[in-house]
């Protein structure tokens, strides 16, 4: 029997106001939402839906952990996002200095 998984708050409300940067995984394209839900990964659609709930567009996003076979499609979906000004796609083993 399949079990439904309920996702909780993406980011706790009391922390949301303090965040200026976020490194977030996005493993599957949005048409693979069932698999993403089952494996507890994000799709661009789910990612931006959750980020919209923060009611902020000033967070710098660093997106990683994209499955190579879906990379082109995920990048296209991310590029179509209109809600966030600073979106960065991380390369494997890229090092960030904040």
C-alpha cells in the first residue's frame, strides 16, 4: 500500500526573515513530481512554490544536486522563474565563500 507523505514547512517562519542566502537541492524536473515526493527531493515547481510562501524575493538562491539526466530541463524550468532576482546553478564540487 502506498503511503502519502506530507511535507512540513519548507523553512520555519521565525528563520525566514533572517535568511539572505540558501543552498537548495532540486533533483528532478517538475513533471517528475511524484518521484520527487517519494524520494523527498524537490522539483523547480515545488521549490518556487515553497519559496513564494516566504513572501520575499531578496534571497540569493544556490541550486545544486540536479540529476544529470534531467539537468537541461531543470535549468530551463529554473530560468523561467520570475519570482527571484538572484538564482545561481552550482556546479559539482563548486566551492562558495560567503
